[in-house]
C-alpha cells in the first residue's frame, strides 16, 4: 500500500537530494556531500560539500544553501527529532557545513541519512519562504514542470545535473545518477483496474504497485515485465502488556507457540511473503543470524495449550484490534483469531478504520492484540525499530526494562560492529519477553511495459538510469 505522503516523497526524491543517504547495503553514503569528518569527541560533524553542483535555477549549491535548508528542517521538518541532537548549524567555509551536537550520538549519521522524511537541500532563498510559496527547486536529475491536481505531476530531465563521479552507477539513494528520459509523468489513477488497463494498452509504462493476482495474470504477457520488490515490510502482532490476559508472559508465549506464521502470511499477503525470524532483513548489516530462530513460527498447538494452563488462562476474551484500511492487517487478524480459538483462546476481532485503530491502540485498555505492518523501520536499522518499542509509549504499552537498557546501549555504542553485537542481544530479548511477534515479510509487485530498461525495484521509483528501448 502506498499512502499519499509516500507518493509525494517518491516523486520528489527524483527532484531533490540530501547530503547523505543510504546505499544499497543500507549504510550512510555521501550524495551532495563529498565526505564527513567526525571530531574525536563525537560532538562535531563537518560535511565537505561537492563543488559545482547546480540547482534547477542554475545557481551553484554552497554552504549557505545547506545551512538554510537544515535550519528550516530543524524548525518545520517532518521528523524534526532527527536534528534534535544538533545545537548549531554553521557554514564553516564556502563548501563546508558543520553540525555541532549537544552530546555524543553514534547513530546520528544513520538517522541523518534516513529516507523516512529526508532533509533535502534547496536554495537559501527558497528555504526562507513560507511552505505554500516554495518553488520545487532541487539538485536532482529531474526538475519540476507542472502539477495538475487529481491528474499528474510532470518532471523533465535537468540538463545541467551534476552526477556524482565518485561512483560508477546508482547506489541506493545516491551513486552516479543518469537521466535518460526526456520527461517523466506521475499519473494519479486511484482505481487499480484502470491503472492495469492503462499499462496493458501502453498508455502508461510503469506501475508502482499492482495487486498480487494481477501480477500473476500479467506474468504470461510478453509485453509486460513483472518485478517483485521484496522485502518491503514486516507484518507483526503486538500485545497490550498492560491488560489481561496479555500482561501474562506465559499467555504471550502460548500465543507465540500457537501461531502458524506461514498460514497467516499466505492468506494475509495473497502468497507474496517470505519467512525469516530476524528483525533486520536477512543479509543486512545488522542481521543477527540465528538468534531467536528456535522461537519463530513454532506452530505447536499442544505446546500452546500447555502454556495456557501454566498461565491459568480462564477463557477471558482476547480482543484483536485491526483495521479495514490496510488489507493485510484485517486478513491476518482473521487467521490469527482462528488459530488461537483452536488452542482454546477466546479470541474476538475488533475491526475499525485505520485512524480509529491508531487511537485505540494508544490506550492502555480496550484491546489485547494488534496487527501492524512495519514498512520503513526494519529497513532503517535497529535504532529506528527499537525506538518504537521503548520510551514513554512503546507499541506494547508496558515497558520492558531490559529492552530499554539495551536500546540505550545500542545508541551509545560507537562502532557498527559494536551495535551489531548489541542488536543481537536485543533480538534475543524480543523473543524472550514476547511483547511483539514477527509474522513474516511481504513485498510489492510492480509492473512495466517490456521496453522499459534499467528499472530496479527500490524503496522509491528511481526514474533515473531508466530508458525506453527503441525510443
């Protein structure tokens, strides 16, 4: 599912760029910056800027633009907390900007490179304008042409784009980007059937998302290419640990033992899934290996029944909160409820719309379990994931002191290897206290006309390095 905010970001990431962004290995890499130098005490980050980078208005990017952009983001950015550790943003040279932190934050660069709500660089004169007066002027390979509400957004190739010659090709959100297409038009087609018909007729060349059954049907069409963007998100089941029966560890262990993850995922995602116990994607930097594997996808009803006896469970209602907005949530809830009923749990479903579900789950009472798909957190890394499970309002409502302690250790550990070791302990702890259950990973199906070349599925549609064969 692509929301309106995601759609806006997906378009603008072809227009704007950031100082740093994630590469294909989900590690921070320079984009508009050439490098960064971190002081020995970890309190100063000096970003050396690439020279000769042009904005779409023809002006060269300098430290004044970067400072103005980051100052603006610190005030009105969508995730202002990203720059919360920063006390000062200073232009320390024509092509250098230094950020000074109030305290050491070893994971700062990872957060700064996050694509969740990127701190894009715009001209200083634009950064000083009110939001509704800002022009769409960036440094990216495509520049803005027009926006027609409920119809389309049109971009065109930026002829003076400054490709990053330090790379051989595109790499994650950065690398060397080459715009081959003269124009790119992002069309608004709300009805999936109409979008697919437009692809089949050749009216459009690429669909960012198509239903799984449709992808299977189109796979035999020689005029169409199908792409599987996997993994895209993690489907989870979250307990309310402040209200019975979910406040009982043995009960939570019983639920974990009862669940057949493969069955849940197969139905919830229409077959587009993979099973993996790790809370970081397999093969990624922070993947914790086999930790917790023995507790994943147990699917043992007899073990579940025995644990329910230990929990002294007495047929109390177990209310599963879900929504009708995100199909995977509702489908997963139905399967989970049936599996829990099969071992003797009095499971009932409370299905609402998405906004209502979000309000209910913030309460300490009125729900016992909740189905949630985490899209960006596992991709962003351990700090982003675990931050949702700690603090004043963790997803499962009641704090786990050991997890809170490990999170603080994670964000205060200097090296990647050190943080990886801490995250292995975090993953082990998640399987020990069972506040949240990872069900599995799902993806997106995408499609294009057969003559589309160079397109590679990613977190947003990278329209650079794409061309149309024969045109």
